[in-house]
C-alpha cells in the first residue's frame, strides 16, 4: 500500500463520523456465461501493450456543477484520452460509500453512488469507451466493507446472525483488552469493541472498514458475484485493493514487536500474522478463474506493496494463474533519481522467474505526485519528461495517474479546516493527508480550470493551473503534455518498443540509465538514454555486440533536443536530466 501510509496512518483509530450514503442496488447484472474462456485466451493479450490511466473520479471532470467529478464527466473527456494515446482507464471506487476513506469503504458492491451518476451512465461510459478502444477497469475492494454495508449491519446485530461469520469477531483477551496485539495500518489496535454483542471486530484499516472473513465460502461467493456483475457489464478487469491483507492467522498469534515506536506512539510491529498469508494465493486463483469466465482477456491488477521483487513475483501465481499485473511499488518508491537503483530493479523484475509482465507507475491517489517527488525544485519540468520516458520505454505495462501528463504537482491544503482526507485532519500539520495529489484536473484557464462550474469544487484548483493545463500545453510543442503524446505515439509505432526485449547497457554507470529494446532478428532496435544527474554526461556505447552496425543513432525523441550529429554511439553526450530515444541499426 501507499508508502507514506507506513509513516502517517498510525494516528487514526478514533471513529470518523461521516454521513452514510444510501447503498442502492440498481437493476440485475447481465447473466454470466459461466464458461471458462481460458482456452481461447490470447497469447499476446491486450494488457501487455496497453497504457493504463488512473482516474480519481471525484477530480477528473464535473458534469453537473456539484463540485465533484462524475461518470458523465469522464465520458465527456474520452476523446482527450484517445488523442493522448490511452488504452484503458482504471477508475478509483465509485460504489455507494459513506466516504470515510473516499470510496474505499464500500457499502454496496453492485451499484454506483448517486454522487457519480447511475448504472446507465456507467454503461454509456463503457460503450463510449469501446468506440474509442478505451477499456474500463473497476477498482475492487475485497479486504473490507464499510461498516454501513448491509452485511455488516446484519453481522453485528447478534452472535447468531447468519452473517456473523462474514466478518472477524472475537472475544477480548480479558475485559477491556483486545484479542491480541495486532495493529491497524492506520494506527493503534486493529480491534474495535462492539457493545451490541460484547465482542471485538477486526479492521486492518479504519474502524469504519471492518475486514471480511475470506475463510467463509459465502463471503467468497458473494464477492465473486460482485465481480461477475461488472464483468457482465463489459469491464475489462479490476484493480484489486489491498490484496495481501485478506487473511489473518486464525489462531490470533501476537505479531512480533520490533524495537522503537511508530510516529503515533504504538510499538513497532511486524505484520507477520495479518499480511501476505499464503491463503491469499488460492483466492487470487479463484478471482482469476472468475475473470476467465468472460471473453475479452479481463485483467487483474493488484495493489501489491510487496517488500521485494521475489515476493512480488509470487503474485503472478506459480502457473501464471493469479494476477497478470501486480503493481510494482518497488519501482514507484525509489523516490530519488538513482540510475543504479532503477537499473537493479528493472533487471530483477525483467528476469522474474514467473515470466510475468512488469507493471510500473510513479504517481497515484495515495502518493505525492512525481513532478515534485522526483523534481529537484529547479528542473522539475525536464525531470517530469525524464520520468515519463522511463515509464513509457521499458517493456512494462505503464500506469499513468491523471494530470501527470501535464506536470500537475502536489498541492497540499494550507489550512487544517480545508483538509478533506481524514488522515490529514487527524495528522495536521505533520501529515496533511492525500488531498495534495487529488486536486482537480487542470483543463484550461477558465474558472476552476474547466473542471467544474460549482462555486467551490470539493478541493481547490491549484494556482499552477494558470500555466500547467491541457489547453495551453496542447499548443506548446515543448510542453510536458506534447512530450507525453510523442512518447505514447512512438511507443505504439515502434515494434521494438512494443515487443522488444529489454537489454541493459553500460551497467556500471552511476548517473545514466541506458538500455536497448530489441526485437530478435527484426528491424531497428531502440536505444534509450536517460541522464539522471544535473550535469551533462558522456557515455560510450559498444553496440556492435548487440548486432548494431551503424555508428550513430537516429533520434526519435529527445529533450533537450539532441541532433543526429551528436548521437555518436562511441561518444554520446546527454545534457543534464536529458532524455534520448532513438533507433539504431
Ligand atoms: C488502498 C487505497 C487507499 C485506501 C486503502 C484502504 O491502499 O489505495 O486509498 O486508503 O486501500 O482501503
């Protein structure tokens, strides 16, 4: 999960009393074909070559003037996404939710929250997407529901309720004592006492997010039916939230205590008995076979905050029968421009024994935006291009976060009373929450940057929108947006970028990350040279051993501009934070 959560979330255990939204199940799902489509699965499925774009629906486009983005707003921007070169959108949760965790607390898995629209709006989004070859990927939150979900209301009502075992209920160790020392990811005890039945329930995240009991077959079936509901409506797959947290030790062993305390005064612990239990893999296999009941090679993407590449690799499944695209937090969290660190991780995942497809990203709704996280405060626009080139030239399936293509920056609230994210309200001023990376998309220079016509959008539009917006950048050939568009176009048109092997070059270089993408025996290879330092660097490439005969590379994209005369392989100079992508023959 989010890297910074490890540091900040322990503050939050007290109940967050936000109003519950009505969970309205709308019309029955189309029938599942119930047939395993695995035999007809493509050998070269779409998701290996797709560029995926995460949309935070509250912040992309408001179509009805209430200050919050919505489904019709997203539909109205599909042409923009098509022109940009996006193949699939992953939309953060739009299910009915009391919004304690802004939608990651679901109160009905088979409906759309009226705040975002209706199921008919959703169906229209899917079909309009289809016309433009843009697939829709749902967010799926299996670990926990909202405490306002009807299942939890039943479960908590009595110890004998048929849904009692759908959640994790236990007696306290002794009066006033939780069952054991497990801690919530968001801080303090992971157990909440419920006076209705005098037992504790387990919540890995907020107290308003009780964990489902995945050992109960009825829970599994209900959740798989929810997946079928959306697959039947034509979604192209799921981004599965917090998958490694699905199981806990049934014997409730205490987690090992580590030295020191966390930022909020809890003893540090290793989440040995609540994270990454081997039982997770059976569930992932079952989810995959649910996806396989439908045609179209539905993809499963996992939020897999694994501690290393070896653990990440397990998410693919021993027979490649689990997750196709585990999100690689190792790459996302390098957090500095370090050619050796990126090289080591790229090499390691490229050689993963499962042969799985890597899946990279740098920004999302939980992480400060890459523009400032990797920027040095002086060359941020240039560094944004460098990071774009890194994301879009390896063989990984890339994941963009809305607004990174225009250089949106993290814009934290300046006053506590403006904070929306509960962790920011509770952690202020040390922790300002995640509002900063969730601000409205910057479309143009009209009021609220073209995001909304409301008096006040749910989060303020950053001042940087005056300069950094889609309209202005579309007209500037040197903008970050124009650079992304060119990169995405080259990624599509160059066979070696699409299919080529990843071959690292000059592996001892401390500043310059370079590699070839090469399709065996066919056409040109693509040379990628990324200078991660603030000084010009000269590299000597000996590519004859890789079958390259010419002495210079032909530039396809460079920033700042590098002419062909300067692209001499034996003596190749790249400017500070420079990017070169060229073909070699
Ligand atoms: C995931 C989501 C995050 C949420 C958490 C708990 O990490 O990305 O936004 O707070 O799950 O549901």
